[in-house]
C-alpha cells in the first residue's frame, strides 16, 4: 500500500512540474508575441507572469518531493 501512495505522490509532483513548464512556455511565447506586436510593458508583464507561474508550480513540486522523502523516512 505504501508503494502505491509513493507512486501517486510522485506522479502528482511530475504533473505539477509539467503543468508549470507548459504555463511558462505559453507565458513566454505570449509575452514575446505581445512584446513584438505592442512593445514595452504588456510583453514584459506576460513574460514575468509565465515565469512566476512556473515558480509557483515548481514550489508545489518541491513540497511534494519533500513530503515523499518524509514519508519514506518514517
């Protein structure tokens, strides 16, 4: 039973990371497009938003990894 829980937690961690990468890629592409079309602040805001979203999801992934490590060491 413990192995199943570890696998599901690891899969959740991977899903958060992949979602973060997808959102970052979308934010960067959208930011670059807005910067080339409009220029200036809107492109930079969207680019920064994509990077911040990735950092949030990477934080979720790190917390999940820490939980898995704590669960294993019990």
